[in-house]
C-alpha cells in the first residue's frame, strides 16, 4: 500500500501541470521541478504542449480564413474558404515551428550556461521553455483571433500581453535554473541569450516573408 502511494505521489500529472501554468507558473514549476528534470516526462510534456498549440493554431487559421472583413468594416463568414487551407502544411509547419522554438530557447540558455561555467539540467531548461512559451502561444493563436473579431486592437493587445507574460516567466525560471549571483552578469547573460533568440527569430521571419513575396512575384 505504501509503495503504491509513493508511486502515485511521484507521478507527473501533465494535464494538471498545464492547467496551472497560466495562473501559477512559478509555483507550479517549483513544485514539479524533480519531474521536469526527467527526460521522459519533459519530452512527453513537450509533445502534449506542441500538439495542443498546433490544434489551436489550426482553429485560429480556420477562423481567420472563413472570416472576411471588407474595407468598410463589414464582416462576413465564408465557410467555402476552408478549401483554400493546406491542412498538411499548416499542421506540420506549426508542429515543427513550436518544437524548434522551445528547443532553441532551452538550447541557447544551456550553451550560455556552459560558457559561464554554471551547471544546469538541460531537460529542466526544456521544461522552463515549455512553461514560458505557453502564454504567448495561446494568446497569439486562439485568444487574439477571437478578440480580433470584436476589435483588431484587442487582438494585437492580447499578443503583446502574452509576449510580456511569457518573457517574465522565462526570466524567472531561468534565474531559478541557472543561479547567477552577480546582478550585472545576470543582466548581460539574459541580454546575450535574448538578443540571439530575437535576432534568429527576426532573420528566419525575414527569410520567410521575402521568400513568400518572391514566390508571389514569380507567379505573376
């Protein structure tokens, strides 16, 4: 009986963790820190999160496709536009993109920790990246899409709020995972890592936009 009880206490409840992440991300992370150090638990959590976010992105894409707004402010729902969606590309692209973002955040901070000779657990950093990424991913997909039906400004505001919330969570979790005593070093550490992340993201986004424009011109 005691063995079964200890086993159940040590199990990682993935859905409970996700449900508590939005409201109490730091407390939730500290509570499950031991489980998040485990490779299996972290990979399963990552797959669940990426799968959920991919579904939300698909729903968001469908809503944005069937909702047509005219120049005069009128909005109508054209369900026939669903046939214009490339579901395989949307689902596959979203899944890969979310996975790469999570791994990239953890990877850059892990490499940076090696440079300053601070020991940390890579899978704990993956868990931190997953936890921090959830708010901005949700706010930039389904929440912003729904709110933009009421007002475009509300949709944009939701994305900004989600981004700031995720950034604050990431900084706190990284500070917990990679303790740095010197405050100036900590600032430069985050400055370097975040700059690399944003520059890579901006470069990839620029390449995607340029590629889309070039391909559009070529088709003309």
